[in-house]
C-alpha cells in the first residue's frame, strides 16, 4: 500500500504578492484582471475569497462582489522562483515527485530519504520546511492513493494537514458529493444529479454497466474511483500534453481583420516558447470567448508536428471562420498546440482539473 502526499500551496500567486508587498497583507487581492473590469482573475487571496472572488472569474464580477479588491499584475518569475524552492524541499524527501503545476504536486513517500515510516509526519515536516524557506503556507493531503490524497488536501485550507486512512477511505468516498470529485466537472456533475447520482455511494451502487451507458469510457473511471480503486503511480517528469497562449481584449471585437492580427501575434508568442523547448504538436487549437462569456474551441490535427508560426496562424484563422466571429463580439482569443507524443485527441484547452490556480504559460 502506497503512502501518497498531495501538496497544494495556499492561494499561491496571491500569497507570493502579499509576502513581497507588506501593504497587501490582510487585504483582498486578485492576481490578474484589472480595475476597469476587463480580464480574468488568475487567483485571489483568502481575504477576497470570503466575498466570492475566485480564479477564472471576470474582473467585473470580482469588483461587484468585493468593491475594495486590489488587482495585481502577475509576476511569473517570482512564482517560478518560489516554486523551485518548494520543489527542492520535495526532492529532499523523495525522487517520486509528480508536479501538476507550479504550486501543486504528488509525492510518493512510501520509501523516503529521511526514512520516516509515518507519511503524516513527513507531510508535516515538508510543510514546515516550505514555510521556513519561502514564507508561504501549504495544505497537505495524505492517503493511500492519489485520488484520496488530492481530496484530502482540499479540506481545512489554508495551512491544513488532512489524513484519510485506509479504514476510512470508502466511507469518505461514499459521503462525498459528486460535484466535489476530482475529475468530475460541473457539467458532468449536473448530468449525474439528473440521473439521481448525488454522492459517491450512488456512483458505486449504480454499477459499471449503468455508468458506461451514460458516460461512455469515463464511466469505468467513475466506477473505479467510487470504489476507492486508484492504482495510478506517482510519475515524475510527466510529458507535457499541450501548450497555449491567450489574451483578453481591452474591448470586445467583431472585426475579423483585427482578430486575425491578434491570431498572428499569439501564434508568434506560442511558437517562440515552443521553439525554446524544441517541442511541437500535431494539433492546433483555437479558443474563443464571446462577450457573453460562452467559451468554444476548434481544433485541427496534422499527420506531422507543426513547427512554424505561419501554419499555426493560418490554421487558427481557418478555425476562426468556423465560429460566429464577425457576427458576435469576442472578448478573448487563444491559440494552442497539443499531441506532442503519440496520444491522439489531446486538447490544448481541455477541461481543467478542479483547483484554484490557472496554469502558467509554457
């Protein structure tokens, strides 16, 4: 039986800003967005979250909920530096570290370098070292598989330490609302509830044939998780599946020529970043957010890696013509590449994991 720790930094970007600027401490802070109401909040401090401000929320709504919120421009280099210090702590304990983003990772401490038998004690010491070296707090979830460790870290934030032992694992899952399951998005949770599936026990008792009939191949995953069956290993150095860049405009746009110029610019930024990593994908994806906040994506796959900006830009413009651009106002465009390996169908704008940080660009 494995001993897994899931570490999730507390409001990471906002906490770094509050650490580096004493005037922001104790005040509602949003990283990203703007006082004009344009743009999207990347993450919010806990002082802002009390008012209902959260990541991926428009600045306009954030201001309505918290009129005294302070918007801060993101400083990616500062976040990367803090993340590197945090990972130094992780690797002092185990080489089995699976980063999910700058502020989140799984650790397998079944066998660990200090030789501790208690994963709970290991998690406590890791949290203490992170705070000592970065002045930032983290919440840790400890359990015998990745799913339960992830779910445990979502409780008692910030600066929490939560343990789900094997004897309590199935009870915890049975009582957990499907809307809280990691890996189940809002739309899927709503569909489940319409089918009378409200908690983990409902998924388990519904049976595999029922779940596969209504949810296809994902039904098998839901059934296994509902039964506490998660044998996924902590995998270091996971290959990148996708990369993307996007921009929220100062004003909504319906001019196709102007939208094309933004695609040219975004494609250039994307390919410059991919070029530095010598990493290219076979699928080009366009993301569009309309003025009413509806988001759609369109993709096109090639039989070979797309390595030049011109092809990315031309493809994204073709995909743009398959949307309602020109007839509806657009507030955001994004361009991405995916399928860096042999796996087919990866989307550069797939549904994000349940979490409260947006991933940084590549």
